[in-house]
C-alpha cells in the first residue's frame, strides 16, 4: 500500500483558465512539491458536479502527481450551454492542456506523462478521452456511466426514460441552457457512438482501472461496469477491477477508493 499521507513541501492549489471551443473555462490544478517535472492526471467530476473529488486530488498530489480538475461548459457559472457533447469536448481540451509544452513548463509538469480519471459522467469522459488519445497510458473510471447502455435502456423502456427526464431536470438548476428532455434526447441521438463497450479495442493495450459500487443505483454494475469489463477482456485487455460495498457516491468508502487510485497510478520519482 502506498503511503499517500506523506505531505510534499511546496505543494499548491492553483486556479487555471483554459480554452475549450469558443469558451474560456476554469479549473483547479493541484501541484506537488519537488524539482522534477510532475506527471499529471486530468480528474473529471460527474454530473452536475456536486462531488469534485478533492480528497482524491490532494492524495495524488501528496505522492507526486499534478491533478487538474476542470469544469465544463454551462455548469457552475462556466460560460456557454451545458451538453454532454460539450463535456466530452471540455475533457479533451483539459487533457490536451496537460500535454501542452508551454503549459507544462509553466507549472513544472511532464507533458509526456498524462493520465485521465473520473467518476460517473467523469468516468465516461475519462474512457472516451483515453480511447481517442493513444498516448494516454493509464485511465481510471469510478462508477463510469455508459451512455450507450443508457440509450438502449431508454429505447426499451419509455417509463425509465421519463423517470430520467424528471430526475435529471432537478440537477439543471446549476446548468445553463438545458433541461431534462434535452439531456435525454442528446443521449438517444448519440446512441452507440457513446457506448463504453465499443471502446474496448482501443483501450485493450492501456492500463485501465474500473471501480464500481455494489449498491450503486445510478450506474448499476450489471449495466455499466460488468459489460465493459467483459468487453475489455474479450478484446485482449487486462483491466484492474474492483467492486466496493457502497453506493454511487462512495461516501463510506472514500479512503479505500482513494487508495485504489493512488496504488493504480503509482508514486512518481521526486
């Protein structure tokens, strides 16, 4: 077990402004101390962002990772309208920022060592982002939400679809330019293009961590976790997997969850 409780002198938490499409977005960059350029990880929060995983970010920074937690179009005061497609675009922009040599030099990062991770929507974004970028060696998804599987569910069950419209509409108070119906319609239109299982051939040669909550009713493991594990193994991959006895928020398993992420990514040389 990595001793991730050891603090690093000179560590900082810094506000970062970055471009994504036509918008200027904001995020937090957690940087460790030390003189060597740090490997970095983009850590994507879920929908709509009630939980930003600050505990995980601080723990990773303590062992030598720089962690970037970005916000997306149209949420928490960010400019533009919210959409799932914008979130995919924003995750890509945040990841590419970490690999930008000028940005890396400014914040003492190693632009050749970039990982991605996230929870729920953020897990989906991490997997989608990694699949599109062969240079990303490590990707971690915590209770990743499979939008392709959700689209299948909505087509099969109008009752489930309507329940999600109502459920997600409650979260749009902190989002701009959207509503429950728009959120569901976008998923349906994307269909299999947003299937996590379909990413398996592009992720089979990567280091992949997939974590699920046994009692998760938001992203039930039998729909969002297990099919992806099977797809990766069938494609020749060897994902690291863990199912914890907890719910979607991992509230009572935060220490175990954090330790999993720290152990998976490892302790960089200082």
